[in-house]
C-alpha cells in the first residue's frame, strides 16, 4: 500500500494486496439492469467502440432492452456511431440524468452529452475520470435494461479497474487486432469471466476475386484463446464500408453476423 493511499479503492489504479472489495453500487437508477458486459482492449485503435456498437445493435435486434455506457471519457465515440448529438436532460433537481436514445431505442450515456461543445478536450486525472464513470452508472435513470455494454478506454488504467471492481460486470469481451497481446487484459479481469475475443481487422477479402489476404500477417489468436481458456473467438474483416457507416452515425444499419458467436456467449453467461 502506498503512503499516499486515499483508501478509495474504486478510483485507484494500484493492484495492491490491501485492495478492498467495493460495496454494491445498485440503486433505484440501475437496479433493473439485468446483465452488464464490459468491452475492453489492450491498446487503442483496434475497433473497441465499433464492436461495442455492433454488439448493442445485435442485442436490440434480438428484442432485448439495450444500453451503452460510454466509459471512454477522454475519447468518447458512441454518440457519433449512432448519430446522436446535443445534451442529456436531467430532473428538476439535477440529480438524475436521462439517457439519450438511438433510433431503435438503445439507451446511451456519454460525456459528450454533458459538454458545452462536443469537441472540447477533457483534461482530467484518472480518479476524476473514474468518478465520472461511477456517476454514469449511479445517477443515470436507466430503467429496465436486459443488457448493458460498457465501452471501456484501452489499457488497464483507472477506468477499466473501476468498472471491473465497482460495477457488477457479468462478463468481458476483449477486442484485439492481429499480432496484439490480450493476456494483460485477461490477467487484470480477476474473478470476471472473459466471454470471448474479437479480432478486428483480421483479414481482407478481395471484392473482385474473393481471395482472403492477411494484411497484418496471420495471427495466433486461436492458440492464445486456448491457452487462456477462452472458448469463443470472432474474426472481423477489414471493411472500409463499416467506417463509412460509423462516420455517418448509421451503426444500426451494420451487418453484425460476424459477432453472432460472441453474442451467444453473452446471452448464456
């Protein structure tokens, strides 16, 4: 334990032996959320927010009441994926926040909804960012939700640890790219099952000849998954059309078939 320890484990990134088990953070705003799934990655730029959006779309198409909590405070992208803008509304006392909904009824919460300008930089220290994530969980009126997806920032810093140790996470989905390492994330997810790995940008299928090309070289993701005891692996191709849909805020029109096996693992957890 550090001499400067604040004894607030929920906002601390240290992995010390004295870490306390956090108290249950269920309240009237989130007590009816049935399943919480964290989507994580070891580094940025691997398509974590894309996978989060696609899983939410898949969940909603399956008839589930779905929500996305955008925990990537310094790089929020969920609102853009779904074409959402403007500010979130609150009750008269400002103590309860109402989450904006997408066209198909996916409830979302992101820091973008609270900023004066969506492009304003967020220059906060780790504990403050972690506290914002807790506020999204505790102060947003989520109502009845069958499945909530949490879009975590990359790495294993304050926010992912806050999510793992403070929120009632039922399972984790790890997003990676070819030749990337996933063991670091899995090791940090103590006592939370890793339901699957999604390898994004796994290959490119030529639209003319149909041949498959491994732009980044063939990965060893299947072997890694077996070593880590993870049964479900999904592989998503490089597809420029996907980026166009996301940039246009049309995530709800994407084909989510590549994530069918991962979603089955989520339903069965």
